[in-house]
């Protein structure tokens, strides 16, 4: 499989430093956690044709699976996430209703995903019908499913402990009004994502004592001259989130965006476009007094 990186490695100190001491690591040794991520795959399972006008011979789930497997062999302390819109976009979804996508994501051993607006395209009943095939966490802090069939089938957050490092992960979804009809979403309630993010990250950092806090966001990267919530606003209004893995706007970043949160600390925002063309990779290095990270995106 031919692969090339199109986002150059940046030095760890330039990207992400000074998170403080580890709360769950007792040995004074460097620890390495790899975070892999996708977004807006939109049911693209096959490689794009060689004569495709924009993405010739790119993507493909089998290629991604080989790449993920190789990285896991390189570092067993690896987690794989998706930031939503895994449904809708090819005849595979039209024919199988999302079953194939969910089964394949389970085979790739995704650890957690959040919900995008297109994941409602077969209705909330259609999403619910595929959950038995999901061997990963479905995270959504700001969709209230209490009056729907999805009640109890999602979590606001989850905690993964990898090599003694506690990693708290939460999910956020975009406002459904104007994107998803009520016929499809039924009584799903959209709650303020920025408010829920602040509540959830505080719980993960201060109560659960997580060493790393990650948000899986389907809000969109940035809406200029708008009050609409996006990943940039989320980052600058956060206090304890370290990495935002974004989706929805199909944004191809040439490198992860580094912003200051309201505490003056660095937070990374990354998004790898769409259709499974790229695989995002963030490597975190934990030491007793500091944490650093290197961001890279890999073309599949």
C-alpha cells in the first residue's frame, strides 16, 4: 500500500506542552499514546476510481484497516475515534442502511464515535437498528434522547485507561434544526454544546482525574461572523479539553490548529477532510512534569 504524509511533523514543543503532572502514572518514565481518527467517511468503503476528478485512487476502508493495523503494531497504546457522519454517501448505505458501515468499523476496532447529522438519515429508528453491530462507544453529551428509542444507548463520555494514562472522551453534535427533519430525529433534544462541553470536561478532569481530555465534535471547524458553535469557539471557551477531533465541514487542515483555551493552555483542533481519504494521527508523550504531542495526517 502506497502512503504518504501530507501534513509535516511539527515539533512536540511547538504543538502542545505543559499540561502539568500526570495524575494516574506512578512511574517516572515517558509514555506514548497514539490517537487515530477519521470524520465524515460518508459510507465510502471502496477506493476512489483512478479517473476520479478530485480523489483518484485514494481512500478505501481496506487500506485504512491495513494502516491502522500497522500503527497498532508500532504502538500498542493506540485508540481509534470517529467524529460522525459515517452514514450516507454511497449505494452501500442505500442498500444496507448502515449495517455494513457499522460492522466494518467494529472490525477495525474503533473505540468511540460521535453522531453526525447524516447518521439520522434513516431516522432515529434506523440508527437504533444498527446498534447491535456496534462494538464501540457511541458518545453524545448534547443530544438528549430520553424520549426516544435511543434512550440509554449513548453516553455523554467514556474513559479509557491505556498504559496507566486515563483518557476521557466526550462527544458533541451539531444543531439538527435545518439539517434533520423532526420526522427523522423525532423527540431528540439538542442542548447547548459549549455549555455541555464545559460541564463534561470539568467532570473528566477534576472529578475523574483524567490525564488527557478529548472531544469528538461534529459541530464544524469554524463559522466566521456567526454565533453558531464551532470547534474554534469550543477550543477558546474550554478549560480542560486537550484535543478536539472535528467533523461536519469536511475541512482539510494542513496541520492541527493550536489555540489557547480560557486558562491560557494549548488545545489542539484537527480535522482530516472527508470520505476516508486521510487518517489523522496525534502522538502524545507523557512525562512526569509535561505532556507534548506531534500531529500528522496520513493519506490512505
